[in-house]
């Protein structure tokens, strides 16, 4: 079967094009976000770990060293078993501080640009062998398929193609900070292709070459040395060393770090990856041994590295194509992700720092970053090609990969120190890394260079370290890690950490709860933008400040010091995601400076501590949990107290503003806490400041006029000691308790009024009773005198006496009605048609001469009803209409207007009379208060009206001016369920109702 | 999205599983099964059992806790 080079080239381009479509579909949202965040997709994306090394090199390693090849995946399994204590803390740091690479992580922890630079340089150099391995694998596989040993343009063409696709996958957008869903989807797809291809080849090896598992077993029995060759190296080879190297590589290789942490779309997926990823690796490696034996059984004349291709080569079923695509998949995924990860590191820790030191990047930071990243991707892939081209590697694919593994392992001591040892500092880390790198270079790279005739001196440093037949990998790993760890520990112990390093160590250790310190010199987000624009350009500055404001839910006009401090911190974190933590800190420290040694407002510290404790609650253990629960309980008690609590710090900044305080003042907590009490809106500002400045510790029944109503308030004040927060002791704070008595006063007034009415009622009943008897006698005598005399004069006098006794009778009946009305409030009521009550009242009032000339206007729906007593309602209207008559002139209109809403029925009695002076409005409902001349009114009419309305659960108000008076009665509307009772009473004209009506026409 | 937190008990389980993994693949027990003439797929069986154990603890909610 003849395979042409151009066929393979187009296959590569077509496959990468298909990958790009997958990535594009994901970014455009054609693939559901839910699917992209699925743990299976995440696990498959981690499959970038399995490169050409796995695809081709594992068979070669199995041929050479038996089951040693499994260590590369068993080590990963151990890493992921430890994910909760090893990987999860790193994920937390990466997400919280928006770190985008290994170099970012170390630069953040050790607060040193040199750290980031060194890690970046070391990774760039250390990973080059790995990149060249991928190029070599694809080139060799093409040679195997085409039979053409000339490499020619193959490798550069492959590299250029991959560079273009790497840029398309990871550096296409103008703002390069967002996660790349497309990249994740594409890598997951590639892993699936790899797995399917290898499993297909494995199945072919078993069923196609051997003819089944049984046949393979027979072959094994015929070749017992095959099994022995598999198992022997486990005990004799560098098993433990390779296990350790794989353990480190699982998360310290740049591509692994990038996919596990930086491109993680769903933090919960890591827990699924703890077992799903090792399962993926197990399935991937299951075919390796059958493929190896299949190749052996076919006696293929090629490197075992390419048995995967070799056993499918002569088949017409096209399996070779799937196998080739699987190999391209493995290689391209590694190169794309690695070049993206390394480009990000190089940009943040080498290129941008140099650029910013030289001055600002001009007006478009984002475009500068994007093109910088694209250029670096090309440089890195070219570097890998250069290594491939220059180095003569005849040790097999795995050799190059292991060199990179040992390089990645040099970061292990630093990572463990970062997570678990707060004493470690940048000096120790740098010393350790340099020491380990030196050993790595001497033992592993120099022989390669010598082998390739780059170095002429034959210096074999391994001879210095090797004892016996120890493997080169054991020698390199042991001595490099030993030097690294020793220097890290010793130098950290003898040198001091800076304050920034200590702060970062706290942040990394999960136990840090240090409040943000200091105040920003710039007083507003607008000033932040102005300062930042000098370095990153106006567009980027506006975008970054706007983004941070949105994330913190702050307004552009924010001026509170604590919030500005948080804004500064958030801007730094966001910039860190784009430029790396070192550069971000440099920019923010330079442009958004803090006042030196400023007093951090206690309110800010307390709020910060509250927020951090809330976030940290699930991480607390033991007695700390109990203390935090107690703190929450006390906080809740204070917050829910029915009294307003306002706690102030030494500078009168508001620390606590509880729920009751918000209700009483109408000022929400967010607008109050953190601000000075002097910045509160009026009238509260003056009210509280005056009290604070006075020597009084209590003030009672203070009147406060707010927009809505007049409040009666008690104030209490006490001095309190301040807590020591974040090693900063404060002195002198105060707490104010605000007690709103308004409702209580209203109730007291109402009670007093009711008691007064009740006592008046009792007096009235007694007086009426005492007067009744002598009055009856006088009436009888006057009547007798009238009938017994013939004298007109005497008769006239008798008539006058009878008239006056009638008047006294009226007054007595009024008093009795008044006292009677106060006592019958609790009688059951029926639904009463208002129109009937009003019409009857009008009829009664119209009997007087003065009322005959009044124009009566009644606007009331004939079906409008209330629950009440008809007779008593008639009394109400009679009294009101009489008063209106008395105040009106002949011909004036008097209106009675009724209306209804959902809850109330409103009756308005309106006249155009002389009105009631405003100063008297409060008194008109007092018993015996009258403005009429002595003898013209008892002053009991309106109190009677007031009492009856209140008995009906209503209220009555008056509005009056010189142009007239309006009494407004509001009664509860009847409920829909209330049936019209059989005792439905008082149709108009009922003589009984007329007899029981008493008019207090001599009211006000 | 909620991040996973590890309780004290969860950490214990992680340590136990790690030690088990080391016992299977990085201890004298490893040398033993390498010499014991087991079938070729034996290491995969051990590996699969370890993975299954991790899966069961994760599904039951130990190790990682929300």
C-alpha cells in the first residue's frame, strides 16, 4: 500500500481544521455550556497529558523496560488521589487571585519578579525537549507510513501549521483573559480520538493479529520470556523514580497546569477527575502490551515506538489512517496547549515587565498583549523545532520526555513550600531552583549536547553522582531534587521574608484572615481610571475599573475608603489574570498608591473580618467553629433587636447599623456603615450628632420631624471599648440606642381620650338621672298652671316655662344618648345601607326652619353598605348635618358624598360655611368643648359622632378653611362573605327610627 | 460555582487511599507481585481496583465535601 506525503499532509490539515470547528462551535455557543462544563469533558481535556510519548513511545518503553511504562500513569493516579489536599488548594488560589500559569503562582507566593522570570526561563528550556519529541514522533510516523526517509520540509511545515492553529485556538480574541471554552472542547475531542484510535489498534492487535484473547494466550505460552520481560524491570528498573516524576508531571507540566487549573470551567469537576482521569489513562494503556506482542509476533522491522502504526500498515481497512490521526491528535494537543501556556508565562514575566519598565504600552493594552502572545507562540514552536533539528536523539521518544519530566519535578519543593511551609521565601526558592536546574542541565542536557556535537568537551557529570548501576533517571532526579530542597530550606531559614511574602504565605495557607490595610490616595473610581490610563491606556483603564466596579456592585461615585480599598484589590486581581501578579502589583502599587501607615478604619476592618469569616466558615475546625457560631449568634441578636442600634468607632464612623435602625431612619445599612455619622442625611445627622456631642447619656421623648411623620424618640448612649482587629488596637467608641416611641405615644393618647370619654359618660348618666325627677315636676306644674288660669300673661309664662323645660329635656336626652353610646359599642352589627341612613338624617334635619333653605346634595350609591347600626349612623349624620346647617347661610349647599375602595367606605360631609379655625381642629372632638355661645350648645355632638365612628372601627377627620368645612368619615367596607342579615334594618321612613334619633344640634 | 472543601474526615480518607496506592505500587508488595508470575493484565486489575475505591469514596461524598 503506497501512501503519499501530500495525502498525509492534507489529513493533518483537515483534522486540525475539524478541531478548529469544534473549538469554534464551542465558543459560539453551538455546544451547550452544560456539556462543556460536564466533568467528562474536563477529564478528557486533561488527556492532553497523553502525548506522542503515550501513543507511540509507551510501546517502545514497554519493549525496553517492560511495565516501567505504567509508572508514567500510576504516578498521575497518585496525584489525583491526593487532589483534595494537593490540587484543590492550588485551584482555589488560581481562581481567587486569577493566576494564569505556574510562574504566576510562584511569583504571587514569593512576591518577586525574579521568581517569575526564573520559572518561565526554566520551563521554556525544560519543555523544549518535550516539544521536539512531538515533532519527532509525527515526522517519524510519516516516514513509517510513506517509506520516505527524507524529512525535508515535513517538520517545519508541521510546526507552521500548528503555530497557526495554536493562535486560532488560544490567541484569537482581543481580550485574552477569558477562559477558552473552544480550547477545552477541542482538547477533549482530541483525547477522545486518541482513546478510540488506541483502543481500536489494541482490539485489532488482539483479534486481528492474534485472532482472539485465547490465541494471544497461546502465543504467550509459546513465548514465556515476553511476560518475564514485562515484569522483571518493575523490581530492577527505576520504578520509584519514574513514579515520582510522573507524580510531579501530572500537575507541574505547563500544559497540565493550564488545563487542570487555568482552563477549569467547573471547579466541581476536579472531584470527578480524581477517579475518571486515572480510568481514562488505564483504558489508554490497556492496548499497549497487546500491540507490543503483535508487533513482535509480526517481527516488524522498525522501532517498537511505531509498532502502533506498523501493525496496521498493510491492512486495507484504513485503520492506519485512524492510527495516524490519533498520533497527530496526541502530538498537536500537547504542542498547542504547551505553547499557549508558555507564551502566557513569557508574556507576563519577560516581555511585559520589560515593556512597562520602558514606559506605558500606549493606548491599547489588549491589542499589545494579543499580538505579543501570538508572536511568542510562534517563537516557542520554533524553539521546539530548533531543538528537534539540532539535537541528535537516538535514545527513543521517551528519553526526551523524561528530561522534561525531571525539569518539571524541580518545581515540586517550591509547590510544597507554597502550600505547607510559610517560612519559605523567594531567596530560598530561587536558590533551590537554580541548584536543581544546574544538576538537571549537567546530568541530562549536557550529554545530549555532547552527543549532538554541540559541546566538544566530553564531560559526563553523571559519573560524579552515579553509584553502581543506578539508572540515569534516578541519579538525575535524586541529586537535582536533593540540591533543590536543601537550598530551599537552608536559604529560607537564614534569610528573612518580606512583609509582602508573609502576607502572600498567609493567603496561600488557607488560614490567612488579614484585613486589607491602608487607604488609597485617590478618592474615586474616576481618579483610578485617570491614574491607570497613564500606564495601560485610557480604554483598558476604563474597562478594568468598570469591570471591578461591576463585580463588587459598587457605583461610579463610590467614595468610602474601605470600598475603594476593595476596588483597588479587585483591579489588581483582574490585572493579574491578564498580566501576571507581579506586573499587576507593580502597576497598582505605582498608580493607585496607599497612604503610608494610615489608620485603617475600624469599621473597614470589622467589615473585612466579617466577610472573610463568612467565606472561611466551612474551612474552620474545632473550637474555632464554635466561636464563629457564637459570633454569628450575637451578630444576629444585635441585628434583629427591636431597638435601633448604632455603634460608632473612634472617629465617629458607623460600624453597626442594625435592622431596626434602618426601619426607623429609612437609611439602609449599605449607605450608613463605613461612613461618618456626620455624613448621614438630615434630620438624622443633626439629631445624632447633637446627642453625641452633648453630655447627656439619655434623652426622652425627643421629637423628630421626618418626611413622613413626626416621631417621638428616646435616645441612650454608652462608651464602649474597641476590639483589637488585625494587630491594630483602637480606643474610644460609642453605641447609641434609638427607641421609637411614636406608636406607643399614639396608643397612650388614644387611651387617655377613651378614659376621659368614659368618665364623662358616667357623669352624664348620673346628672341626667338626677335632673329628670325635678324636671318632671316642673313640667307638670307648668302644664297645670296653663290649664287652670284664664290670664293670657300667666298662660304665656307657663308656655315659656314649658319651652325651657323642653330644652332641658333635650339636653338631658343628649347626655343620656352620649353615655349610652359609649356603652353599646360591642353590640352586633348588620349590613346597613348608607343611603337610607343619610336620607333619614337629612329628613330629620330638614324639619328645622334654617335647614329648609339649604340645598341638600346627596351622592351615594343606593347599594353602598357598611356593617353597622342604622340608628347610630343616623345620629352621626344628624349631628354633622346640623352643624353644617348652623355654619351655612340660607341657600348654601351641603353635600354628602360617599365612595368606596377595596378596604374602606368614605363619607364626606361638605359645607360652605364659615369654617373651623385650625387651632381648634384638635379640640372639636373633646366633650363639652363648643365655640357657640353659652346655652347654644352642649359640646357633646362631635364627641358623640367620634365615639360612634370609632365603635364602627372607623375614623373621622376634618378639613376646614374660611370657605367651608369637610368632615371625612372612613368606615371598613363590609367583607364579601358577610350576608345581608334578616335584621337588615332601617329602610327610610320607618317611624321607629325617627323616634330613636337624637340630634345634638347644639353641638359645636 | 461552589468550590470543594475537605473536612478532617475527608483528609483522612485521602491519606488512606494514597497510602494504599503506595502500598500497591511503591512498596515491597510491588516487588512481590512483579515476581509472582501473575497474568499480564494483573497490574491493570490492581490499578482498576484502586480507581474503583477512589470512585466509591467520591460518590459517597468523602474526600471532597461541598
